C-alpha cells in the first residue's frame, strides 16, 4: 500500500483550529453591553430596532441585525457584535454563536470587495463548473478587490454553470465569461446583462405557447423589479413594518442571560 | 395539459399587484374568506395536495393537526430552497410572488393563524426583494393586516432572510434559525404542528405547496384531485438540469412517465448520448438508471422504484460521466453542510467523503465499498433530521448499482499510484485539509 498522506495539522499539533488558545479564567464572560455607554450608529440602531419589532421574540432579529451590522462594518467584527448586543440586549457570546453558524456572516476581517460565488455543486460541475472556477481564479489573480469562492448549490441549475456576482445570478457561463465579469465589475456596470437570471424566460412549452412575446432584457422594461430602484438591488433592505401589536402580557419573556 | 402554477407566468409585470389582480388574483382569497374555515380545510383535504418540499405529506392533514382553540399559532413558508438541483421556487417567487402571498393568507385562514413568516434563503436576493415589494403591495391593498377584506380574520406576514445554511431548509432547523439561533434540528416528536415556532403550533409548508392553495380554492378540492393520479394529485413543478438539452422548470401532471420529462420536455442528453443515471428528486434521492426511465413520475411509483419524488428536481448524467465524481461532490456537500449535532451524520458524511477521496489516490481497496455501504446503513434513521440520510441514500444506491464501475476505478487508481509518487491527490481539487486521506489504524 502506498504511503498515507500526512494529516494537515495546525501549529499546536491539533487538527482543530484554536483548541488550545489560552482562556483567561480570571475574566468573567462578556456581559450584555450597557446601551448607555455603547455608541451605536443611529441608522444601524434604527434598522435593528425595526427588525426586532417584526417578531414576537426579539432574538429572531439576530440574523437581520448581524447582516445590517456587517453591512456597516464590513464583517461581524467584535465592535459590530457589541453594538448589536447593546441594541438587542443579548450577550456577545450568543450573537457570535449565531454568526459563526451561517456562511453569509463573516467573522474574519476582510477588505471591501466584490463577491463572486461559483456554484460547483452536482449540476454545475457536470457542465464544467470546476474548470470555470479555476478560470475565474486565474482571471482575478492578484486583484484583491474581487473575492472568488466556490459555493454550494445556489438554486439556478437551469443556467449551469453559473455564478452569483454580488448577488446577481448569471449563466450559463463559458470560458470567456470570467474575463468579462471582471471587466464589468471594474467598469461598475451590470455584470453580463444578457445572462442574468432575471431575464430568463420559462422553458415550459405550455408557457411559451400562451405567451409568444417576452419582454426584452433592457433595464427600463424590467417587469419583475417593479417598485424597486436600481440602487437597492443588492442590499438587504428592511421590509415594511408588519402590523404586529404585542399586548403587554404577551411581551417576550426575559432572556435568562438578563436575569 | 393546462398549466396551473405556470399559467402565463412570463407575462410582463405579473409580479405586480395590478397585473396579478387583473388576471383574477386574490379572488380565491375573497372566496375563501366568504367560506367557513372548516370548508376551506375540507377543500384542502379533498384536493389530496401533498407537500412539494420533499417529504410529500398531505398538506390538508397537516393543517388539521393544528390544535383548535385560541392560542398563538404560526405559519412558516419554507422558501429556503437549497436542495442541489432544485430551483422551482426561485422562478415561482420571482415571477409570481403574489400567488405565494395569497396562498399563505388562505392557509393561515384555514388554520386560524395570525402570524405568518416566509423564510427565504439569503442567496435569493432578487427574489427576496421582489417578494418584499409584493408583501408591501398586498398589505397596502388590505390583503394583509387587521380585519382582512372586512372579515374577522387578521394576519401579519414577515419575510425573513436566511444567511446561508442548507440545514435551515429542514423544518425544525428552519424554526430554530427563525427564532434567531443556530439552525440545529430538533428532536421530533413533538412535531411542529404541536410545538414549533416559539413553542406554538406551527404549520410549515413549501413555497410550491402554498402557491397551489389559491388554485385549489378556485377550482374546488375535488376538481383539483382529478388531476394527476389517485394518490399523487395535481401538477408538479419539475426542475430538470444536468446533461439535458433544455434545462429548466416544467409544470407536469403527476404520473406521466419520467421518460416524457427527460426526453420529451428537456430533450434528453445532448448529442444523442444515453442516460447513465439520474436523480429523480434532488440530490438526496437514490439514483435511478436508464432502466427506470419508464417509471411514472409520482410519489408512490418513485417510492416503489426504490427512490423518491423529493423536491421534484431531476438531475441527469449521461453515459460519459463517472459515478465517482458525482459521489464525491455529493459527499463533500453533505459533509460541509452537516450541522454536527448528531454523530452518525457528522462522522458518517465526513468519513464517506474521505473514503471516496481515497479512491482517487489509489489507496482504496474494493473492501472499502463494503465499509462505505455499511456506513450508509448506520446513518439512515439514526439522526434527528434526514440530512445524513440525504447523503446515505444516494451514495448507498450508487455503491449498489455501480459497484463494478467503482471497483474498476479503485483498481485503475491503485495501478496508477503503484508506479508514481502517490503523495499527490488527483482529481477534483480534493487536496484540501478536510479531504486528506488519513490512515485507518
């Protein structure tokens, strides 16, 4: 039998990152920050508070709140977590546990950049997503303002192989498209407008028979984005305030960490 | 066949209230609110509508399981469409969001639910924006809020965006995530209908299921049940992708032969190649081969053929594909997405991935296939949720159906590795720290 490949290990000899990071046992765990002494940008506070108002239990707003804080700070920095914790009256540990679970919430510092997710799941990889991913990585080599990562199924196998560029789905992509994506990003224009999913017509013959004409993919005639302006396409906006009234006796029970 | 969900779905502006109403939108809601709750529920039961998310449980029965009485009950629409190969809800929400909104309101009325949520996956930004605009329009028009259309019924609807986690598509994982926690699945029972969101009775349904509700009310449950087969009523959106000429979403009547979908609608594999294997219901369903192409596409026939209808996502691989590549992709995906709560799933997915990666390096022996098969058996049914099963079933079926091919792969790789320096992992970029084969002693 051939020699086994060594198991990658971290400097401390374990396969688990950070398992032996020193813990200061003399220090108490971080408590819920005092809102009076924790500065929070007004916009962020408003956004978090209106998120909390939508749910019977304010903790439900943890993900929207962390999203909002991430938009302000670039990632879920300790400062961002503290600010969310102060507004939501939760411990920083609780919010960190949530942030670390989800792929779209970042705990590592990162510069401002464009995100290119290439789907490399089954359908896309059957149609050449792995090669596309390599080509995209090669195309952006050395450019730190574009961050390329392979992603699990993004739910657009009909346009495989595809990518999500700053949230905009484009596909099917060929070998020339990575370069074009990069050029479009640098020029600040919509990425591959002819390949965006918002313009994709249904393939079902039953639909086609009933509707011969399909609106041309031009920006003025975007039927499926009515009521939305161009600028807020890619941002996580707040919904309309839902008509929820919580009678006093039904207000959320105090969180155990508060008592 | 007449399209129901996809009826003129490409009509420009269908996402706006104006066009939707012009086409008769929200008339079903008016009709439902004019009926006693029990009659709406009876319609849902009569329709025989089965859940379109994967499990195929009867929707009307789910509603009837909700406890009666004056308590805080919840409706959650599962729009966390993450099953590899599935993209039907995306098109539905993007092109006809009001259909879903109307369905949610009617279903909430049937279950006397006052608070509803739509949990949409974070990656669907365009669809979430469109849905949010639709909800705002519907609220302004008085379809959502206090005393809807002058009736005694009030309901709120909140769109909740996820943040990227496959496991949140599992209903109890989704509930935890919606409560603002890590999306870990819960032990069942109690089922969500008894104790779900905020420990209240909760109705959870897929986007397609809820979007069908207005049509059931419009047509009448018994009329709807005439479509499809006796136990799989209605139409189904099928997402077909992979090696086919015309990938996309098709609305089909349940019970038509699978061949008609793969060859008739999607055009079959390009260049006249043969189908080698296909997933009938998303990547979690056991694979079928070209011998199964004539199986009728409905819940029971698929189960009888040893697979499942699942979310209705067909992935086709033609004869030029290696089973091993797809198996490795699958295992890697589930190992990454396992939440880590249950040992059989956390370790089983990880080990399966490592054992498959080992085949590429020439370190595997044919005996590994037996071990792999036994690992799959030990995952199935032993976890809180079915994420582990979702890997174990397709991988198990691949090992069983393509054993000869996998054995040949193992032998070929061993021969290659025998002469060369075998420290290099060949293949699909698996040489990352999670995939490094490790000694088994």
